[in-house]
C-alpha cells in the first residue's frame, strides 16, 4: 500500500509505513517472517527477533533489505526480562525509536493435559504470555518517552498481538488470555494512547508444531474466520 505526498511539484507515492520502525518477535519463520517482510515491503525498518535459527533470520533480513529499508537480526529469549530490555534498547540506539511492536513469538507443546509436565506448562506461559507482556511494556516505555510524532502517525505507537487458532494444552490457555490481556490495558494503552489489537491469522503452515498433519492444518485454518486478518 502506498500514500501520496508532494515534492513541491507533483504527488509522489511512498510506502504507507515509510520511516517507521518495527520489531517482530519470532520473525525467522512462519507468521513472524511473513509479518516482518510485509512491514518491510510497506516501508518500515525492521528488527527480526529470533531465539534459534540465526541463518534463517539473516535470510529474512536480506529479504527485507531488498525493499530498500534497514533491517537486522537480534537473538533474544522473549520469556526473559533482561534480553527483552536489551533488545528494545538496542533498537532505539540503532533506529532512533520504535513505532510498531509485534510480539508474535509463541511456543507450542503438543501434549495431552494428562501428559504435559509443569515445566512444559510454565515454559509455554513464559514465552506466550510473559514474553508478550515484556515486549509490550518495553515498547510502551519508548512510546511514552517519545510521544506522538504527527508526521509518522496519529498515535504514539502500535502493538499488534497474534492469536493463532491451532489448539494445544498450553497454547489454548494462552491464546484465550492474550486477546483479553491486550484489550484490558496490559499493553498500557490507557496511559500511552497506544492502539493495540489482536490478529487471528488462522493456522498457516509453520515449523510449530513440527508434527502437525496436513489434514489437521486444513481443519484449523478455517476455524476462526470472524477474526482472521
């Protein structure tokens, strides 16, 4: 998508997100990869977060840079506070600010409730809930510090949360909470004026979970039509 601006002589088309800075977690594969590339295509500079798979993350960076924008890969475990703080701090140093936060990273453990261990349960919650909170919190701090930049956006920043449709013991619980957390002010929007929302893209083919069948993927890809993007 493009918008028109004037160079003093005639309208000039420019990407809709030209000059904006975005961070996407879990961006070296699947939904995160597609989101990061899409943001780059629309003109944003992008930080590609990953926790494993450095080569894949660098491939995404190269795809984004092909649009003429800036990008770099950053390894960080979003379930841990210090790495998230460092990741956002580095982004502000490299790009000057952050305009769009997409806490996409999510973990799935395909186990029946009777088989899942407490350690596995907590790991899913740590990544899918605590990770989303930490990323939203650190982005909101920068939104408050910087305030609204009228030429970039009418809001101080944007937080976009993902809610995949595919069920599992731990992830189903976190998927139920994530949209409520976003909508209840967990992203601090009442204090920052930050728009936030939850996107439900269905169940596209990703490396998570690795053993899912094609039939299962088809079944769940049509399950959540009303809120799919």
